[in-house]
C-alpha cells in the first residue's frame, strides 16, 4: 500500500472519529437540555371548598406554576374534610397512585404516620437543602409540636392554624337587647339563643357539624372534660356528658339547629340563625356574604371553667415516592410558607399564619386590624391544645365520635351514647 493511500485511509478514519465526537457532543447537549427543560408533575390534595379557601388554593397554585417552569402542580379538592381525604388516600395507596403532597388534619396525625408512607420534613430538608435551617428559622417549638406523632416524630409542617370562635349577628342581638358580654359562657349563649327563638322565631345557635367533632370536643374541653387520657378515650365523663346535654337540650327545644355544616353556615349568613360556633377559617366567607353586622367573640366556656379549644387546621405532608417528585413537592411546600403566600391563604380563609415571621409581619397585623373577626382566634391560638389524635384506627375513632354526635342530636341518651362510643374507641386502639 503506497503512502498516499495510507494517508487517505488515516484521514478518513480521523474524520469519522471527529464526526462521532461531534455527534456525541450534540447528543449529550440535547440530553442535558431535555433534562433541564423536563417538567415534573406533582399533585396537591386539599380539603378546601370554595367557601373555605378553595379560591386561595387555586390562586397559590397558579402563581407557583407561573414562576416555576420545571414544576407543574395540580390541586385536587377532597370533599368531607380531612376524613374524606384520608379515605381517598387509603384507596390511592392501595392502587399505588398516591398524590405527592397532602393536607393532614391534626386529628389524623397518628393515623397518617402509622398507615402511610411519607417523607419527613427533616429528611426533605437534609436531602434537598443540605440543612434544616428552613424548619428551625420558621416554626416555633410549640407550633411544630402540633405536627408530631405520639412518638415525638415530626410528620409534616404546620400549615393551617385555627380555633373555633362564636360568630354573632350583632344586628339581631342588638334588636333583642342581648350584649356580647353575656356570651362568655355556654350557659349565657343558651339563654341568649332561647331569647332569640322566643322573640323572633329564628334559631339562636348553630354548632358546626362537618365530618369531624372538633367543635363538640371544644364544647367538652371547655367544661373541664378530657377527650383522652393516657392514650385512651375519656370523654364520657360527668363533665363531658353535661356539655353534650346542654347542646342536646337546645336542639330538642328547637333553639339550636341540627343541620350539615354548609347548610348551617348558609343559615347564619342569611340571617336565619343568630350565632354560629365554627372555625375562624369561615371568617372571609362570612364577611363577604352577610348583609348585617357580623362580629366574632372568643369561644365560650362553662361557668367555673376556662375556655379550652383544640387547634384546628392541618399540616402539609409529602407522600411522593420518587426523588424527583419529592424534591418538587419540597420546593412547592417552601413556596406555600413564604410570607406572601401565607397572607394570601389567611385572606382567603381566616386561618392564622403558622410561621413566626408571617404571624408577626406588618402585613398580617394590618390585615388583622382590618378584619377583627380573626382577633379572638389570634388571641386564643397560643393557649390552644392539640386536637386529639388516636393512633392506628384513627379513622374509625373519629367516625365513632361523629356517629355518637349524630345520635345524640337525634335524641339518643347522652350518657349511654358517649359511654358506648368511648368503649368502642378504646377497643379499637
């Protein structure tokens, strides 16, 4: 083989090699660009109907998707509050198609921790931030305690904080010369409700009846009763029975209304009920819906007792199982705790901000001043106790308490119904 021929072969081989390198480089660049532009899809499950923050959820998700091009969040509303979400999550886990981030109501903290796979906030912070500064810098020890299970493990991060408050149709109370100072005790509320019924024909009181017994637990706690003691249900005590008896008496007398939550709130905003004992998260809806003067006062207590209310609301927990989705969920979660996001959330609901900075911010203080219906909850939140969370069979425990409530309001004997419910729950644990 002559020299020219060898040279041609060598140059040809070299050209093929260079072309291969170039193509490989293009392929690598294309792969990197594709990876960079890949959109991670995650699903956010919540319980917020349009009358309780649904519009705010949609606004927050829309803004996040607009400002985070590589993450797409889809929000899904779950009816029947936190019980409904837990039931849906059970089905999702069985099918292997779980959402990526969920709201978990405080009463289901132990149930969620015992029955579902999740990424703890500390692990997410460690994996994706390299430290736990986000948690330490934003949340007080007390607020974090609401999101811990019975073993002291942080399950999620506190998101929605609320207390029950008593909303009052002041226009109606003024007409019948009832002072708000008379509503400090449940006995005073009962007297006022009876007066309203007798003189106007309208119902005097509505106590919320969603798929939980949060408000009814506040009623019992404010009579000195305990919901659980040493891990066992303990609400069928003398004081627990007495609290429910007052409630049942008002229903029997047709002074308080026995109706589902949405209808009860509608009746209040339409002027058919004088007082409504429900969550501060209804404040925005009530303010926007009434055509009378509506105010709120602190949750009442029974005579010779003090007001004790369980904290309401939820935490955010990451249920994503793949690393990419877990990271995206963590990014979305941190966005939800920005001051501007939490202010949007508070304005759209009435929930109190869970972070120290947002709660003490000038923006929230200005909002609080302009929306005094939130003030009773803001005053009580530091004294609120954890919402009782039964482990293992928490769904069944809550349903047992709901069934007991509904039976009592339908006329069943208070003492025997509560005792039966207590026994059933303790057998389940």
